[in-house]
C-alpha cells in the first residue's frame, strides 16, 4: 500500500468461479504446494485450469493469436519461475491473472512507438468498410476479428474496459494514462467498431 | 443540437447524472440519429462484454513447448546445483531414450525465441544515440540496422528450422502415412510463402510487408515443426489422446 504508483488490485473475472467448480480449496492448496515443490505434472494441471483465460486475454491485448501464443508461453514460464514466491494472499487464479495482465501491459508498452505509427496509418486509410447488414446477433468471430483490427492504444483500453470490466480510473492506472485519455480511447474504439460492424 | 460524444458514451455506460440523463433522453425521444447511435453502442457494449467469459483454447502445442522449456530450465538448474553444492532437487526426469532429441528441440526453441526478437515494434525505434547530425546518414544507419536485424533473425530461424527438420526427418517413420502427407503438404505451402517473401525482398529489400511476411512464414514453419516434434513425443510416450489432439490441429493448408 506504500507505493503510490502501485497497480490497483485486479478483480479476477468470473471465470475463476467456473474453474474452481469441483475443486475444493484443499485441492487447490495441494496443487499449489506441489507446483511450489517443482512438480511439473501439477504445474500442467494449473496450466490446463487457467490457460484458456490467460491465452484469451493475451490474444486480445496483443492483437493477434501469434502474439497471444508467445505471451502465453512467456507468462506461464514466468509463473513457473515465480510460483515459489506466491504467498497465497489471493487465489492462485488471481495471482496468475495479475501476472498475465502485467506481462501483456509490459509487452504493449514496449510497442509504443509502433503503436502511434499504426494508429496514424489506420486513421488515414479507409479500411473500416461497413459490414453487410445483419439481422442476427454479431458472431463471435466477427467480434474477435474486429478487435484485432483496432489500432494499438485504443484496443488495450477497450479490452480492459468493455471486455474485462475495469472502470476508466483502473484502466488509466493500468495503462499509465489519464482517466480522460482512457475514455477517449474507448470512445474511439467503439466508433471504429461501429463502422466495422455497422448495420446499414 | 446533438449531445456531445462523452455524454452519449456515459449514457451508454450508465454513469450519467440524473439531470443530464433526463435531458439526453428527452433529446433521444426526438432524434432518430442519436437513438441509433445509442442502440449501436449498447449492442457493441453488450456483445463485447459477453466475450469476457467466451474463452479461446490455446493450441495443443503450447503446453508441449512450455513443458520443454520448463524441463530444460530444470535441467540447467539441476546441473548448476550439482556442480555448485550437490543439493537435492525435485525436477522431474525424462526417459533417456527421449532425452537427447527433446533436449535438442528445446535448445532450438530457445534459438527461435531469440529469433522472434525481430518484431515490428523494435524496428520502429532505431537507436539514435550515436547517430550523426545528418538526417540522411541517420536514416541510412537505421535502414542498415533493420537489415542487419532481419539477417540475424533469419539466421536464427534458419538454424532452428534446420535442427527441427533433422529431428522430424529421422523420427518421421513414427508417423502414419496420412499424417506425414498432411505435414509435408503444409510445409510445402509455407516453403512457397518463404520463397515468395525472399523473392520480394530481393527486389525491395526495405519492404516492410515482405519482411513481415518472411518472419511470419518462418514462425509458421517453426510452429508446424514443433507440432510435429510434439506429436512424435506423444506417440513415443504412448499418449494416444495427446497425439490425437495434435493431429486434429494439423489441418491441410492451401486448399
């Protein structure tokens, strides 16, 4: 609590409840203990319980399945190295999610220069042709594809706010931007998505 | 006059003050354009909010790659410990039969990771701390740096691919003919893409799309070869379910 720049607590999405169904606290505790002792089979179980959640986040934050797969590898390798220092002051899923989100954010930040370049390019071109009229709800694949086409910068803010459910203050703190900037990035993303998914 | 953008989005996010909300709703009652915008934004909000628990399964090879990296790390830690103070360890062991080529694959994968450092984002920020005042000289330096980086990345990829190809060639007898044929077909498609990217780079060495395409093709080839190694590994372990999962991901390409 001492450091003012410390990241806010990250609320873990509801998926954790689903993952935990059928597994007691004692089971999870035992799994963590085995992982901390270097048991790779136990770590595989932990991976299988949480990989989909982390991979999905990584794909959306990274903007492609290729980046998502690389990030997934890096995140779980880091988790394997760090699980010995996991103090159980939160659920292991929360710990993993924080680790993943921080890793994704570091990766995104390291692409800052590319970001602005790409944003300018996409702003300049008219690549957001409206999609054909649809009478059915937007298909998941269309949503994922549209997310991938969002410019860097506004995609991360949008994923954190509209998909992951953080408020603008939290998004601002996570991305190191002002709350107002988070808002404008999310609005920008929605406008792009509206053009991409438009019903005529 | 239409409400401003912030008010509309705040309304959709349900964070507007009561008075502003009432005003905005009054406007919406008489403005079909704004009503439609609100409807669209609500639909976007609802659709993407629903993605939160709509999870993607990672490719099967992801765990195999991770496991190899973990085991390699455990091995190196173990060697270090044994050399250092002879301490005990709990890292798992592998059968000696699979150890040599698995270890080789892991080393190659590490080489791949080094190769993957060639990412577009890095090229956008060429180092300028030592550049001379002349802008054209700096641009020339940056172009040379990019080319050098591309060559280094290509070298890493090529090394990794060569090593993985050797493993898959010597072990391919373990695969059934249908799977082997699918793998060969997929490799041929990727090789074609590599050739085309190289040809494009010969005529336009600075072309970013061609550079990206070449890197992506290398990456695709390595991923496929890693799948092949993972498949052979599962078959050696007698894990039919694991092998079937990998085979199901090897869909023919190029049709």
